């Protein structure tokens, strides 16, 4: 197979570091250009000491000097920044945006939560990059909107019930995330003394990731995120009232109907999976509990892998014609 040149734009954050870590194992890819405004001129090892030996000559460059030999751009930029550059990159190659700029089809809703959108005409050309749902569309896309971490866990957990027309009323979601989901830039509430031995809800009056959930599940979502005192991982507890009473066996069959052939989705049965079941991997573990017409669904993912960089590479593999699990089939880290 052909070798592809990859550029990671905004490569000095956690998602950029994960892309570098995972792409090292992709034998048909060369990460040939990385950018960072803060670390321009530094080599990879000066920013990610764990990765220095694997990328000894690669250094951070300017976003304004991207070469014209790039096949795929991975944008690990803050929300509202990707849109300022994406049209230029699309003239050179294909784009996988790990931010929110092209996820939301309703521009009014996007602008309410994120601010002014400057590339409205590109939004409908973007494919929502959830491979287990939009695999065929992803293969033929030029612009991928990589889903958010919380939405990935919630949409995959609830999607079979949406497709079976079983959702009766609102969906209640209670999600907990590790602190890496907030990014690498220092914030007072993420300092070790603030996070250690602590646990709390945040964005209790509304969270922007709710838009993606409602868009894909066509349902009202009541969503509350919480911050866990761990580095990485998401556990989402999803509560669905169904239009008819279901048995545990029926719920199992619904999940198997949609996910039995999915490499990265593992069904845990009538119990909750744990964060360490998926830590460091692209896997999604789903468990459940059923009482009549109340189905409780428990989903765990690694927020930096399946919730961001691993899923971006999964999308790339589909677009470039590689086996979907290439370079991201590593086992979870336990303990």
C-alpha cells in the first residue's frame, strides 16, 4: 500500500501526543509535519519526553508554512480555530478535525455555544466521524468531524435503541471523565491539589457536547458531566425509558444486532464495565441493566483514544483503505 504523509496541526497537546504515539505503529504513514505556536522550533522530545527517541528529527513548525505534499491533515486545534485554516488544507489533502467546528449541522445551535462560524458552507460537506455508524460515508469523505469524547460514549450506548425506535421521552446521561479531557494547558481547577481525592459535577446548566448527542440520537438529552481524579477515561451512565418492557436477553440481542461485528465494541453483559477495561486503547465496553421499560447502559472509553486520537486514526484507516484497526488494535493497560 502507498505511504501517506501526515500533518498534525496543533500537535503539542494531549490529543497531538496521542496521535504521535499511535501513528508510530502505522507502517504506511510518515508524520512529516507538526505545528505548535507555543513550541515552534522545538523537537518532539522537548515537548513529549516519552516520544523523543521515536521521532528524533521531527520538530514543531508554523501553521503558516505547511508543505504541499501532505495527504492528510489532523487538526488538534481549539474550537473555532480549525475553521480558519481548513479550506486551505482541503486544497492540499484531506482533513480530520478533532475539534467541534464541523460536527454540528445546525449553525444557529453551534453559534449559541461556540461563537461565530466562518465556514458555514463546509459544514454539510463534513461527515460525522463515528465509524460504527457512518463507515461508508467516512470512506468517501474529504472532511471528517471527529466526534467529542462524551458524545462518542453516549451515542454508541444509546444508538441501537434509537434505531429500533424504542426511546420514549428524554435520555438522562451522567458522565464522568478524567482530567486529560480538559486539555494540556494549565487551569487552576485542574492542579493536583484541586483534583486529587476530589469529585464534582460541572457545566450543570448545560454542556456543549449535548448538541452532538441530540443531533445523532434525535432525542432530548439531560446531560451532566463530572470530573474524576484520574488521568484518562470516561464512564457514561445512560438512562432510557423504552416504549415497551424489555428483558435482559432482548437488550442483549439489540446490542448484538448492531455491534456483534464491531472490532472495537465489546459487550460486558448485565454489569458495568470499568475504566481500566479500556485504558490506553480504542475499545468501547458496554454493559447494561434492565428493569421493565427502564434500561441503564454503562459505557467506558479512553477519552484520548476512542474519544479523540484513536478514533481519528480509525477514520483515517477507512479513508485511506487500510484495515480499520491498523495501528490502534493495542490492548488496554491494566492495572
